[in-house]
C-alpha cells in the first residue's frame, strides 16, 4: 500500500492518484487510464519532438521508437548509436584492387 492511516486499534490503507486498492485492502495497483475509458491516450512521437536518442534515423512506433542507420553504418549494441561499417576489413566491398574505407562508404584505387 502507499498510504497507511492509523485508526483506533487498527489501520486503513489507501493509494495515491493513478492507483487503486486491491481486494486485499492493502495492495495498490496501477490504474490503466487508457483502458478504463476516462482518458484519451495519444502516442508521443519521440522522433518529431526530438526526445529520442537515435544518432541517425528515428522511426516512431506506438508507445516508443526504434533507431536505424544510413547505408554504410551499423546499429551498435545500445540500439541508438550508428557506427561506420568498414567495408574493406569485413570484405563487403567489390574492389578488385586497393580498398580505402571512408566514413559511411569506401573508395578503391588501382595498383600503380
């Protein structure tokens, strides 16, 4: 419970706003205002209001967002940071001779 009031020889329990008292008269449970119909819940678009942490591309989802990366980058384990893909070292390039990694891409040179 969240609120306990001492009474003569006993006590009563109550809950803060946003919670309701369970059948055991002790436990407070979260009230889902969206389901009970008393409140209209709208999705917050974290991408358009710029409250996201994505380093490149933000895609809004219901109740959250996901991050993506531009071509030539990969999403790091934190799911928000985009890192350069080294196409030369991971051999995803199509260079026939010398591969030179650049930020977000690569270039190639011919042997001289």
